[in-house]
């Protein structure tokens, strides 16, 4: 996926990690419960990215995208 289109393919979710289950809460109220014990996944807000490839953009690429969006808003 082109990094320029990354924002168009993300969804903000809330993650709860307790009692051996990860619960992913979607904005429309749906839930996905995944039985796993991984104490390294903190509860909180995450962004799911729909991509046919497992590679995510680097921090530098993401920073460039954020700056591009900021500059678009100022014009």
C-alpha cells in the first residue's frame, strides 16, 4: 500500500487486555474477542491498517505524511 493512502485504510479501535482475552472494540459497537495471553499488549487506543502486505511505513514515512496533512490544513 502506498503510504499516502495509509490514512484512508485505518480504523481506530479500543483494546482491552484482561483475563486471558484481547477484546477489540470497533467504532460501530462491534467487538472481537481473541483468546490470548500477551501481557505486552497494553490496553488503549490502536489503529488497524488494512493492507495486503505486512510491511508498515517507517517512522520517517509516517512523519512525512503527518507534515503533509498539516500543511494541507494550513493552505
